C-alpha cells in the first residue's frame, strides 16, 4: 500500500465532489438544519429541567455541538459504506480491485476525504453557531479537537463493518438510513446518554461516536464526562481506536474473501 | 516461455439459491508474447475465467500463475503484472477527465513517472483531442480508448481484454483492434475474449473455444478449422456446367462435385488443378467464388450451438 495511491484517491474524491453541483452546499445546509431543528423545537423550554438532565443550561450549544459532531463523525460511516455500492453501480469497483492494493488505497483516500469533509461541514456551522448564539467555550477547543481527531480512527474502523455489510447485502439503502438515525440517537445527539436504560447505554458506550460527542461537548461546555474525567473518557476512546479498526478490518477482509469466493465484488 | 498457467480450475458459486458451475476443470498455458483468444457465447465462462486470472474471484479449486506468481498466494504481484479491461467504458470515472483517470490509476499501480507514461499513451493512442475533457462528454469510442489506455498504464507484460469492441461502431472497433495488435507486436501478451469470429481470425495466434465452463478445443485458427472437417468450397459459374462437372470429378483430391443452378460446386482439391481443368474444357468461366471453412461451423460442431445463442 502506498501513500501516493492514498493521496491520489483523496484528490479524486475532492475533484468529484467539486464537480457535482451543490454537493458542499447541500451538506452544509443539512448540518445547519440538523442543529436548527431541535433548537427551534426546544426554544422556550424549561432550561432548569434541561440543566438537571444534562449538566448544562446551554441548550443551544448542546444541540449545535450534537448536530455538528453527528455530521462530522457519523456521516463518514455512510460515506464509506456507500462508497462500495456507488463504485459497484458506476462500474469502477472492479477497476480498483484490479490494481495491486487499490481497494485499501482508495479506502485510505476516502477516509482522508471524509476527515476533510467533516472539518468543513461541521466547522463552518459550528463557528457560525457560536457567533450567532453568542456562545462561549468554557474549556478548551484543543481538547475537543483531540477527541474529534482521535475519534475519527475508530469511526473509520466501524465504517469497514458498514462496507462489509454493503458488499455482502448490496441493496442496503433503507437499512443504512435506519442505522444512521439510530446511531444518531445512541451517540446522544439529542438526549444525554446517561438518561438511557442500562442495556441501551451499554450499546451507546460500544459506539466510538458516543465518546466523541460526549468528549467534545464536555470539553467545550464544561459538562460532566461519561467516566467523570477527560482522561478516563480519552482512554476509553483510545481503546476504541485500537480495537475498532482491527475488528473492522478482520470482518471486512473475511466478507471480501467470501464475496470473492462467490460471485465477486463487481457484481450488483 | 509460459506466462499464464492454469491447472485443473473449477469455479462454482451460488446464485438465487442454486449452485452455478461456471468453470469445470480448465487447463491452459499461454505463452509469452502470444495473442490468445477465448471464444465462446454469453455465459460460457470466459469472464469468470478472466476474473479468476485477475484475482477478482477465488476459484473453488485449481491453480493459476501469472508471470510466475501464484494467484492465490501473491495476488498483488499478479495484479501488478496484468492490465485488464473488463467493464469497458464503465471502468473509468466519468466526472474526471481522461488524463485525471490515467493519473489516478497510474498512482494505484504505483507508477513512478506517471506524467511521462501518460504522455506516451496519449501519443500512442491519439488521445490528444479529448484527453483533457471530462469523460462524460466523450463518445463511446473515446471512452473505450481511455479505458484501454488505463489498461496499459503500468506497461504490464499481460493484458486481458473482455469483449473490448462490443459497444463500438465499425471504425472505432477497427482502430482499437489496430492499437491492440500494435501492443502485441511490441511483445505484450494479449488475452482477448470475444464472440465475434472475424476478430479471432484477424487477431489471434491461438484460440480456445470455451462453452459451459469447459475448453472444447484449443489450437490455431487454421488448426481449429481443420477440426470441422470442412474443406474449401469453390463455386464456378459456367456456360456449360455439366461438361465441367464431369471433368472435375477426375481431378486429384477433389472430394465432391455438384451442380447448383448453373454453377458447379467443388469441395476439396487444389485451386490451380481445378482451374486448369476448367480452362482446358473450353467452357466459358463467368464467375468464381472461393469460401473457406469458418469457425462458426467449428463452434457448431464442437458445442452443438451457434455463437450468438
């Protein structure tokens, strides 16, 4: 696997995205909407009750950060999962699989693109929201960024599960849409994870996005961390960063081999 | 020297709950520099065989080696040794320009001097007029040319082309065949699948006829034609067919002489002996039509079906 291949795949994704009219505008617009909807619905609610539930009275900031983190961290999962399907449909997946290590390099380039895209589609609404709502970060942006960047690694690992699912099942549009919103709920985009029943909370904790969303919010808004301190939450996220890519790669390679043993990666 | 070796290859897969036997014990050796044809109807197993050679599929049983690399144990090295065009014009990105496509795939093949190689291909395949336009604006022939250039980007020792002319018009098809011939003349081994017999006759050194996952015959085009048992047929339009027919029956190695609507049809025999016999009979020769046995008959004889079926 070569860095040149990864960078070439990254450049191709950038070029393609710029050549689809409205690609960036609609992505940015969607993030704004994801933040504005709960903000508008919850306006005039009981802030004291909200603070008692979440540990912060900053409702706007809570929702804004939730939406931005969701778009930045959760969306790449589907970008990468759907990449296989899209390449299958347009016919280029076989071309990539015909190159020596093309599938891994293309995925690497895609991961870089997703990181870049996340910075844009979450960063702009995040900055706009802070100015618009007059929010003040009580703690460090740098720590929040660290949660975000480190959290991206297990998310890429998790996306390999989604990729494997798409390779195996092929027609996965409805399933992916359902999973996407379920993950949004489970990661605590709208509701604090600590409010979930124990079993649901356990599922939430197994998702790296939960730790990113919580870490970003807690770092910026001074809310309590899931395990009480940023160090313990960060260690939990680091564990995800080690386990998730390894597990994801194992599952993906297993499914890929099974698919090749059957009718192949190019068929749809 | 053998560049592709296939031993006892089987491929089965499941489709809608049924087991499909796509390849049923293929043994094949392709020599370096050879132009090798795979001829067979749709569903014969040609594409499956290619997908196994290029490591896109893992065979159920059997061995494949390309340039000495084992396809199961060293798949990356096998892929690096092969340039392959499977899905034709759909194998490239339509939102990118031709040059961007070549650059991308050049990077995935780890080509060091990509710019030089791309310029070389542009010049070799005359892509100058459209290479910097987006592929979505190309004609079908232009897309196939760029897809072919992509196949050659790594300058591989083996190229595999799966029905490359199937969507092209006559002119574009001819141009592409010329380009492929030129590449082969420069030493690249070509494996070419088609169901068009004239392409096989024009291009291939040896041909394997494949049907139902089995190689039914493997030989040169001339060798395959001999399998059919057919001989050259000469149709002579004459002022007095009966006289000539009688004379021709005595000519050496002529197997059959028949009269059809004022003509005489001769099967077998040397052309010069037949013409001498006609001229010495003093009968006026109005027209002559010589037809050779074709691969369609060979295919029909071997498989019991026509190629278009």
